[in-house]
């Protein structure tokens, strides 16, 4: 198992290398000059060239990449072109806020999705299942920004229960978290419903019933641990998607996290910040997937690591 | 005349595209204390539906429409689920045809065996674990302590069926329903499992309802036998009587097709034709399309169970007249 984890982490390094090259190339292939973006459209060409030199943009792309990676392994992600701060500082300042938001979003998603899935499976084709499925369908179909704006309007503005937007304590993450959860929970509930239905009609569930197990025991002690396995896989994918989702949601709610940082960096062609946030997100997603794979083996004893 | 289990007029239907259709109809039989009753018949004739009706474990599209199931004089049909749960795994235990899939893959063997003891006897984790090890020894599993800590996927089919038997024996049931317990196993393992069941039955004075498609197994294991065809009992009696004087042409067909020991795996297939499906049940005798003795009367009217001797009945018009020449 330890050697499995080490091998997986080795794989993760390769993935990161690949992503870094792709991001680097794309960031510099955009037909716009970061130096021009910094100095403004009306600045003289000479100034642009000077800034180019300052930032090392006059060197060929491969050399720039090697320099970047060399700094990276020494823990230096460079300076932001625009914000005049080291990228590591910028990420450090924002990562807590985004982590809180992402965690809240994910937990709310599970809190909504898993019970909905279990209920739909247990009451399959009964009225309560139809209601749950309808809710799930609505959730899946609604665009994130729409749900976000509705929640903002009703809960934030009309009812005045929670802040409409901004960054702060716990209160500020509920609405954005809920926005993500409402639009994403349905994937968990559908997945869980399908796998629970499958499991509930399996032979070992019949065995449990034949022992005299109560319905609650059958569902929670026998079915759920088997039924949750596909949802676990999705959990890994979802956390990757979560980063993308959080970018939009942070934007909608004016929440200053990594997403917002990345969006601003992209519009400013602030390449070091783009690189930094993308690599950070990638490293995180890859790590989560290793964790999920290890969790698999804990939930399902048939899986061995080799 | 107080049988352990008395099934009468049992009719169980399933919801299909054309409404509720009976999978078994008017099934009658009894199991005495300490008796082994065999239920035989081809695939699809309603053996599993009968046993699942007794356990009240039919899938959600099935329901008992008529009849009564008395267990120790207590009516099981219509019994509340909470009361039925006190009987399942406690007074009536069941083992199934598919040992490979009947154990929960994510729970350890010991936990699965101990579960009914926790449910019915209120044992705690340690007590039930200890008892599970004893039960593993009882069913002849070597290294019982180690196996109790294993997950099912580490065990062979034969071992898993032993584990299923250990689960069934946990609460000392009065009735063990075994639905084709050896069909999925290879021949030598089959014999071992049957031996084990015989031994346990002798030690524990339990009754067994043994479902099989193999009359050879019936001859080895059972006191009496019920032969089912297309959802109905077509012949029943003491094993000795039925082997000596099989009366229903279907039973005769089954007897002449007993596979030899080496190929017991094979399903009965030597009677030409197929069991009619529940959607298209013929009006008269359900066996008429495959029966060498069928007459017009057989096609028009369905015979009832007619007495051959006191304890031997067959559902065939031939009984009326003279019995069948074998
Ligand atoms: N869940 C179900 N839904 C619809 N029909 C069913 C269902 N279960 C059983 N049946 C019907 O009942 C009939 C009898 O099935 P049953 O499982 O009792 O056969 P069996 O005698 O146990 O056969 P086998 O030897 O293959 O186990 C089947 O032919 C099928 O038409
Ligand atoms: S009733 Fe007729 S068709 Fe049916 S088994 Fe007897 S002889 Fe054959
Ligand atoms: Mg069956």
C-alpha cells in the first residue's frame, strides 16, 4: 500500500509537469503581449520592449519555461506582473477562503445528494421518489449563476438572512456553497439511487433480510457501504469540477478566493499568477484522487493495491 | 396433526404487463418436526417463489394472493413485518443457491455469522464473534478463527456455502429452507454440503425444506417429496412410495432422467418441451403439451390432486382409472 501511494505520487509529478507545459505554452501563445497589457494600450513601443526585458519575456519560450521550473522547485512561483507581490503570497492569502468555500460546497452537496439518493432508491417509483427525482432534475438543469442570483435575491436581499456577497466568516460561505450544492447534488443522488437499487436487489441483501435484519439495518449496515462506491469515484471527479465551479461562484458572489484571483489574472494576462493558480489546483486535484483511491480499498476489501 | 409448517391453498402472483399473474397456485404441503421435505421440479416451476412466500421475502412486485402458511400454528400470511422479522433467521432460516453472491462483500465472515445473534439474541460484538467462530467449526471450516476475520472474496464457493449454513444455524432454527444449496457447486463439494446438512439435522432436530431439481438428492436426503410443475403441486408422498410407484407422468419423466453422479450439474432436460410460462397457462392439465398420455379430457379439464394411496397424491386423470404403467 505504501509503495502504491509512492508510485501514485510519482505519477502525480508527471501529470503536473505535463499541465505546467501546457499552461505555459497556452499562456504565452495568446496573441496578446503581457507587457503591452501592463503598460496600457497607448504607451510607446519602447516602454513595452523595456518591460519585456524586465520580465524576461524577450527570451525564447523553452528557456523561460526552464527558468520557471527551476524557480518552482525552489518554492518560488515568481512575481505577479500586476499586483507586485510574490505569487506564493497571493495564493497563501486566498487559499483559506477558497478551501472553506469548496469544503462547504462539497459537504452541502453530500448532505443534500446522499439522503436524496437513498430515499429515491428505497421508495423507488413511489411518489416520494418522483418528487426527489424532479428536484434533482431541476437542480441539474439550472445554471450556477441563476441559482446564485436567486439565492442572493431571496435569502440575502429579501429575507436578509445572510450576506448577499463578499468575503468574511462562516455566513459568507453558506449561499455560495449552497449554490454549488444545489446544482451538483443531483449527480450524487442519481448515482447513489442507481447503485443502491442495484445493491438492494442483490443476493446478499436477501441474505440480510433472511437473518431478520430491520429495513434500517439492511439499508445502512448492508447496502450503503456497497452502494456508496460509485459515488466515491464521482467524489474524486467532483472535487476537480469543484475548482471550476468555485471560480464561477466566487465571481458571482464577489468572494475573494483563488478563483477570483485566477479570473483577474487571466484578464490581465498576469502569467505567473495564472501558472501558479493552475498548478496549485492541479496538484490539489491529483492529490485528492490518490486519497480517493486509497479510500476505495478501505471501503471495499476486494480491492488490492498492486 | 400439528405440523411444524402447514402451507395450504397458497397462491402467489407477480405484477406483469398483463396484471397480476400467479406464479404458484393452490400449493398445499406440510412439514413435520424433524422431517426433510424435498421440493423438486424444473426451472421456473415455482420452487423459489414458494420458499420466498414462506419467508415473506418476495420481491416488491410479488404478493401472496390467497392461502395460509401456518408455522407452529401461527399464521404467517399478512403478519406484520416486525413480527415476521422475529421469525426470520431465528425460527426459520434460509440458504440460497448462489453462495458466491449471497455474502456481503464488505463485511467480515465473523460479523456476518454473528449478525443474527446480535439481532435475535442481543449478543454484543465480542460474544457474537466468539459464537461465530464456534459456528464456523460446527460447519467444518478449518482455521475458524482466521476465517472469521476474512472477507468473503477470499473463500471458495463450497466454503461460502458452509458459511451460509453457519449463518443459518446461528439461532438454532426449527426450519431450514435450503433453495438448491448445491446446484452451483461441483460434485464432490455437493456431497460434502449434503453430508453436513444431514449431520446438522440429526444433531439439532430441525426440519429441512430442501429445494432441488435433482431427484438423486431427494433420494439421499428426504423423507417426503413434493413435485411441482408450472406453479402447481403435481405429486406428493413419501420418497419411498414415489420412487417405487411414480404416478404423474411428469414425475416418471423426472425419474427416468436422473443424471448419474458425474453429471449432476446438468439441469433436467430429457423431457421434451418446455414449462408453460405464467402468461400463457393452458386451461386443462398444465403438463398436457408434453404428456405422452394426454387425452382430450386432459386438454379441457384440469385434474385435482387425487389420492393414489393414503399418503400419496397425484394431479392426473390417470389416477382415477388405473394408475400409470411405468
Ligand atoms: N420477481 C418476479 N417477477 C415476475 N415473475 C417472477 C418473479 N419471480 C418469479 N417469477 C415467476 O415465477 C416463476 C417461478 O419462478 P421460481 O423462481 O419460483 O422458479 P424455480 O422453480 O425456483 O426455478 P429455478 O430452478 O430456476 O430456481 C417464474 O417462471 C417466473 O415466471
Ligand atoms: S392429466 Fe392427462 S395430460 Fe395431465 S399428466 Fe395426466 S395424463 Fe398427462
Ligand atoms: Mg429457484
